[in-house]
């Protein structure tokens, strides 16, 4: 009998992170489930190490970097073609509590209208600080703000289930019927904000998103792109895709659309200036992302020039 729950781990040049993640998944409880590792063309020996150390894991090799969206889509297709009812996305730089998927399964049974489930994600360091406990999204402003509970210790208010606007792709579950209705992640977005777009599409189609506070993960944030506070890629894709997703889900008249674009640009420029003393490449990444959004250029970020690397 085919497993109805699959766990998808996406890897790109994160060999040790991926192996640590897969080790944590060996301890998962909760009945039938299958693990698939999707490799986005790693050159650090990840596929070979996975085959050697985790022969129980399905390995999908894309051969090149398809981004978060394209890589996970390959895993989703692999799982659903083999009978999965639900798929759990897990970043390779995250580890799960042994009962994490068990808790998601219980939530899916409690909420039959749910199409997506969001786990609670802590920072890897310090491990008692929340990174994600649900989040809102205001497309009129192109703004999400920080996730609920960000940087705080767990407390009763973060231990109650509720319906957020979005789940985080680092640890979330999606049902097959949701994907059948709204499609996979948008390959054109490549990385960042694609999970927001996916959640918006699911809610527009009538599916509920539930935050599951006892499904726990610990996440080494943005490890594959250099860390949450040191990534030109995060800024480039963030500004480009936030503009695109906001305009997709809430079209505005031209003057208001321009204002929203400027607001998004201003927020990301502030981050670029505030996050690093070495400002030039960060500001250039925001500039390039903004220009590409307005020009309708999507997919993988072009190789930046030396001034914006």
C-alpha cells in the first residue's frame, strides 16, 4: 500500500545540512510516510552521500538549480504520482521534532477544509526563539511584516491554532486536492515569496490554511543563500517577487500601483542599507530586482555584475 504522506527535502549544495535533516526524519512517528530528497544540481557530493547514508530515501536529481519553486515542484510531482495525499515541504537546513508530521496529520483530520498546514518554526540558534508562528499578508501594501512571534520565546499565545494568511515553505504541508485545484509553486518566481503566492491561490480557491502550533521544526535561516542578514539573493528575489505577487493578487489603478511599488522598494532599500556596512552589492540587488519586476523578467536571477554580486 502506497504511503499517503510524503516528506520532501530540497537540497542545493548543503550536504551536511541535508544529511542532518534526513537523520532527524528517521525518528519521525505517525504511521506510513515516505521521504524524498530533491537535489538541485549540487556539486558538493550531496546526491552521493544521500544514496550511501540514506538508501531508504527516494532521491530525485534535477541536474541543475531549479530554485525553491522548481525543485519542490519536482518532489511534489514525484510524491503525488505515487499516491501521496499530503506532502510536507522541509528545508534541508531544518530538523523536525519526532512527532511533527504526526501533529500535522492530526490537524488535517481536525480541519477537513484545510488545504495547507503551517508548522511552528524556531531558529536553530537560539533554539528557544520563534522564527515563524504564522503570518499575515497585505497585498494592498505588498507587506507581510515579520512573522508572528519572531524572535520571541514560546508562550501560550503561540500555542493556539488559528488561520494565518500564509504558511512558510521551510516547513509546511499541502494536500493533493489543493494542488489539483490551484497548481504547483510558480517556477517563474524561482525563490522567495513563492509560498505567499501559493497560499494566496489556495485561499482564493476556498481552502483553509491552519497554523499547527505543536508541529515543530528548527531552521538555520537562509543557509543556502548566505544567511537571513547577508543575502543579496534574498533582497533581489524579495523585492522582485513581492511586487509581482502583490500585483497578481490585488491589481490597483496605475497611481496606487506605482505607490505600492515605491513602498516595497523603500522597505527593501532600508533593509539593504541597515543590514550591512558593505552596502553597495545589497543596494544593487534591490535595484536589479525592482527593475526586473517592472520589466517582467522572472526566473533565476541573472549573474550579477561585480558591482552587485
